[in-house]
């Protein structure tokens, strides 16, 4: 394969990755809006369609990566970039799944219940941290900026702390109380949303670690700092 063909194939990968990133961030915006008003059916329908796009792009990118490796035996730098595309694409697809999970939980919730007002504030704060982490993770990869990637990894501690704070707060608020079916459902949904947000923070961290692997050739996963 000629250099021009190789560059063309890498450009196709980049274009599809950018579309995948934009669609995932669009899902994030939908979650943010539904946390304010979860009765906007048009947004929920849009999210379902976005998930189909994300899944199809993940499959397409995976096939393009196999094709690229098969067609031109890439040298170290190109191979590292191709492998990184695979890692990041897998993480973005998982983020898409988790955002759709959150959207489904939000559909059946009573967001205005005063008993959950403090929990809702913490969820909102957690979403803010996760949103910034994911945007910065995509930016760090696109710009091959390891400095931003290292900062993202540090930020994950804030997400983890809020995750456990929400769990404890739910237990303390509703322990030894007689609860209606609606409140029990709200407890389960808030807990599930925080769990999915925590996992999105982990995926943003994975993307940051993949960027460090791409730019510095260092694998810092699994505590290998």
C-alpha cells in the first residue's frame, strides 16, 4: 500500500472517530437536559437513534482497523495510533451504552421529589465532573496532549468520592423508613445513575491512559504508574 493510501485510510479512521465522539457528546447533552426535565419525549427518541449510530460506528471503525493492519504492515508509531483508536472507540461505545442506561432510568423518575433534592444536586455535580472529563479526554487524544490526559486521571477521584457519598446519603436518608413504591423506584434509579456516571468517569480515564500510551509509549493501566 502506498503512503497516500495509508494516509487516506488513517483519515477515514479519524473522520469516523470524530463522528463517534460528537454523537457521544450529544448523548451527554441530552442527559443534562433530561435531568432538568425528564418528560421531553423527543429527546428520548433522539437518544435511541444516536445509540444506533454509535453502535454502527464502533463496528465500522473496528473493521477499518483490521483492514488497515492487514493492508499495510504499520510501523511502531502508526501501529500504536491504530491500537489507540481501537481502545478509545471501545470506551466511547461503552459510554454511549451507559448514557442510554441513564436516559432510561430518568424516564421513570420523579425528579421533583423534595426527599431527593440533595441527591439530585450531587448527581448534577457528578455529571458535571464526568462531562468535563470526557470532553477533555477526547480533546487530549485529538491533540495528542498527555498533560491534559494526566489531569483527567486525577479528576476521577472526585467522581469516585461523589459516587460513595450518594450511596451513603441514600442509606442514611431512607433507612428505617416506610417507603412507597415510587420512592423505592427513585432510590434504585438514583443509585443506578450514579453507578453509570462512575463508570463513565472510568472510561474517560481509560481514554486518557490510551492517549498517554499513544504519545509517550507508556502503559500506565492497572496501577502501573
